[in-house]
């Protein structure tokens, strides 16, 4: 994801004032799933009588980089204020699920 907004406005003095805003972002999700059964499943009918445990680990993350500039931007003169911001966020999640189809339990 990327975005750029640029605007050049003439000033009363005759110099071009530039307003610039650039932002980029990236989202990533990592995960793993572990399945255990007691007793081990060798045939499909055993699925209905086995106790199954699922463990899932997910780690979605987002990174955003933003830059803003306001100032005079000419061929020989460049003066202004530039602001930068970086944001990174990761939220790890662990889930454990136990399934027993014979008794009708789902936890």
C-alpha cells in the first residue's frame, strides 16, 4: 500500500511552496498450526471417537512509514520542514482448542 499527495502553491512573494505527503505500509501474518489426537487417527471412522487438540499461533504485524514536507522547493533553493513517522505493531495470538466429537465437546 502506498500513497502520495503533492501540491505546489504560489506564495505572495512569488516563490513556489510545496506541500508533500508520502505514506507506505506493509501487512504480514505468520502462523503455525499443530494437531494432536489421542489415539492416533489411521482411518477416517476413528475421527469420530478420537480426542483432538489444535494449537494455533498467529502473529499479524503492520508497518507504516509516513513522511510530510512543507517548504520552498526551487531549482537552486530548497528550504522547509520535513516530518517522518514510523509505526510498527505486532499482536501475537495463541489459541488451543480441544474437540471430542463422541461426547460433543468443543473447548
